């Protein structure tokens, strides 16, 4: 992948790409709005629609300041169905993605993908490789099955797949949910696989403002794991188990659990310590910052309790910002934001890339079993034994009994 700094992707300047993407998506959603609703059929997963966007415009496309390009929408009816299931209204989706500038995120991954996030923080657009996009298209019917059977799945929520074609390049764009809202400060952020091989964040990553840490960093920082109340622990493990079965059935490997940790106690101390600095960046400074801060702290504490009470009854497909309440070993209150990410790598591709798959699977003691089942098991065992632990039935009042 031919990427230079953050200004271009495949030699297409990032700003032009962003602008063209927004035109393409707006056009695609607009034309979809006129089409009647109906049940999805299996052919819907295979459809590709393509629209030309010459600079001077056409009857159905606006004139624009970028070079001529074409824009493809994959499986429009199927993704419309997914968006409805996830409770994303067409107007809101359009507004979030197209009405304001997208923000570019720095990507700690090695793949060279670019990530954009919508201004309101709800959606992430990731550039994916040709083989990843093709793989996703093939897996859509299975993804559909999983959504129906496991409505609280932690797999990524896919809202759309598009392709920009211009300057002789194809750039595929996958729209997903943003797991980590920028409006809530993440005191820790981990990308966890259950492997120990090269699973320390690099020095350059650690030097960042908000680094993404890895398994070995997690083990150092949370040697006793993170405590969940018993019902939440059970629910989350069950969801992950079911998700892993789906991933295994598609021979997918190298996915991660993305885990953001918001520490309410630290957040409160931070606010109290710096009256004028608004750590939650909720914006708008009040005349009396300390009162506002206290109110926010109270609101958060209330929310933390409420989350605990309703996690197990939370609406399926809920895309809201609700974190999962938890505690660390010190008893500090946490909100966890978590999901499984990067699920478009299949075992078959790994076999071709010997050095890559060695790094994924090499695990000293268990090198003999190189397959997606092994990956899924190791992933779940790590989460169950090291990442989260089972507290008492009620975290707020009950004594912690995490092992
Ligand atoms: P590689 O293949 O090298 O691991 P990648 O380019 O495929 O990298 P991902 O693994 O998908 O990228 O994601 C890289 C990082 O981007 C994650 O560790 C996380 O910090 C962030 N990220 C990815 N997906 C999301 C998401 N849905 N919400 C919030 N952050 C995300
Ligand atoms: Ca990854
Ligand atoms: Ca990847």
C-alpha cells in the first residue's frame, strides 16, 4: 500500500478522497431512499451498484472540484437492512457521514489502512483491502444469521461497504460502529488477542497521547483483571463464545478484542484537580466549573449504577454509548467499551503469508495447532482468565469476590 504520511492513500490526497467519499455515499443513500422496503433476498448480498461522478456533474450527480471518479455501493439493500436492525435512521446516517468533515484517525495497526471517524463520533470508515472486501461480501449471509441469533453480538456492526475508483485506483471503504466515543476519555485502550508474541505496544505507540496498548501491557497494568458483576461476566463470555464460533466457522483469525476503559474515579479526581479543564470535553464552559464538574460526576455515578442494572436487559443491537460497568482491583469504578474488531482475515490468506501467520500463531508452548479453532480458544481463554473476572452478583453494593 502506497501511503505517504497522512496526506494520501494510494496517492489519492486524503482530503479529496474524503470529499469524494461523501458525495458518493450521499448519492447512494439518496437513490436508496426511493426504493420500496421489502424482505432481503439472498441475491441482495451480491449486488454491486456503480455510479460515475464526472467533475462537471450529470443529471443525477453534482458537479464537484475533484477529479472524475466512480463510486460503487456493495449490497445496498442488505446494508440498509442492517442499518435498520441497528436502529440507524437513514437521515441520521447521511448527516453523520456527509454533512460535516470526517476526522482522520492515526492507525496503530500495521496494515496501512486509514480510519476516518464521523464528526459526531458514531461511525468509523476504514479502508480495507480488495481481499478483505471480497471476504466480507462472501460472509454477509453468515453475518446476517449471526445478527439474528446473537442480537447482542460484539462483532463489528457493518453499516456499508463502498468503493471509490479514481486515478486508476480502487479504494474500498467499510463503515462500522465506533466503539470508543471521543466524548468519553479512555484512560486505557487495549487491543487484545490472547497471544504473547510481540504483544507489547511499540515505544512509538506508547509515546502517543492516547496509545493503544496490547496483551502484555494489559497483564502488567491489570494483573488481576477487571471485575464484572457475575451476570454481566456470564453474559459477555456467552456473547463472545457465540461470536467466536461464527468467526471460527469462517476460518477467521487475527481479530482482537478492543477494550476502552474509562475510570470514573480518576475522571472525577481529574476534574476536581483542574477546575477549568473539562476532561470530558462536553464543551461549553459554565460560570462555575466546579459545580458543573460535580454535576457531571454525579450524573456519571448514576449512569454507572444504571448501566449495571440494565446491562442484561439492554435492548438488542443497541448502538448507544453505554459502557459496561466494572471495577478494577483497587475498587475504582470503570466503564468498559468493548467489541471484537478486524475480522476480515481468513486462515486461507494466512497460509500464503507464512511469516505473518507465524507471528499470529507462534505461542511457544502451543505451536502445534495452527488453525482458527486454536485462535478462538486461546482468545476466549485469555479473556476469561486474564482480562475479566467474575465478581459478586452486584458490583455496587456487594463485596468484590473477584479471584
Ligand atoms: P492490523 O491488521 O495491522 O492489525 P488494521 O489496519 O487492520 O491493523 P484494526 O486492527 O482494524 O486495523 O484496528 C487498528 C486500531 O484502530 C485498533 O487497535 C483500534 O485502536 C482502532 N479501531 C479499529 N476499529 C475500531 C472501532 N470500531 N472503534 C474504535 N476504534 C477502532
Ligand atoms: Ca488488528
Ligand atoms: Ca487487519
